C-alpha cells in the first residue's frame, strides 16, 4: 500500500472517530496570516491553522498545537521543537500528521491515552498536573473537561489536557476542549491564552466570559468557536465585554 493511500485511510479514520465523538474536524484550506504579541521578554508569533490547530514561534523555538490535515500544510515552517496534543478527537489529533511533522529532536507531548497511538514518536505522556521541561520550555498539563450534566462524556475529567507553557518568560495557556472550571482561577499570571468556545462540546459565550475573567490573560484569542449546527460562537461580544472592563485584549483571528 502506498504512503499516500495509508495517509488517506488514517485521516479518514480520524475524521470518523471525531464524528462519533461529536467533534467535526474543520481544516482551513490554507493558514491565515500570523499575529504577533509583543511582550516584555520578546515577541510571540501566533499562526492560526483552523479551528483547533495553531503554531507558536518564540525565541527561535516552534511549538505546534493539535496539528491535523497533513504535514504539507506546515511545510513553510521549520520542523517543530515541540508538538502538543490535547486529546484524541479528530479535530485535534491526526497520528499521521504528527508522525510526519516530528523530526529527530522534536518532543511530542500528549495525554497518556494518546501516547499509546503513536509509540514510534516516543511521546512524553503527561497527565493532568504533570510538568516537564523540554528544549528549555516549561510544559504543564492542566485539566480540560466538561462539567455540565449530559455533556460529561464528551471530555471526561482526567482524560484530556490543556497546557500552560513557559516560553522563556512568556506564559501561554492553550485550553483544548473544556468548559469553564474552578482551575482557571489557579493558572497564575498569563501573557496569552487560547480559549475554546463552541456548543455543545465546550463552553458557551457566557462560560467563556467567566473563564476569561478568572484567568485575566493579557491577550486572549478565542478559537475552536464553530458550533455543531455550523454557526459561530459570539466572539465579538466576548471581545467587547472583556475589553470594556479591562480584563484582556481580545484578538479575533481568521480561524475558518
């Protein structure tokens, strides 16, 4: 069997698994323009790759979060120093994409159940609360889950990860798929946060406001905001409310 045929089979399987779980992969045809966050410790460059996928460049390092859709989509960027996978749903995890992107010196960090799916990449499995330092970057796995009755099976507590990154003095939170949680108030000082908000899988716009006000990141990027019915969460109201009360600067990028 050819490699291209195998890639197609693997991607199809990932899409099927996501649909069964309720998440629909949303792969942009091409990446949107990058955005730059200026911090006291230097710039952080943000590349949105559609729905749940993003790339960060910081201090010469490249971090890819939930890359899907094939390695060719990322060909204009250097090999990643770090790949983070939040959970196994098909809009967040494509084993073939991870395998093809990872180079000899790439660290792949995943929840324990995802690590079992890509043994060839020798992934570092982190459970909620675990931390590691790779290539000088701090990585802490934090809770990502549903808490609303009737939605608990989408993302059970303890299975999936969000991540807090310490990138040479710049602290970044990537939520993965979660609702607003008490743990959001315990994340500490954040320069940048990526916060999901779609129904029924993650949080409503009202929940996103609660989570953002608990975290108070300097810059907030709403992402993962297409709902099951094809509509989009109200990111403009989120932006207006958080900037009006001085909680965060909210930047809306072209994720779709």
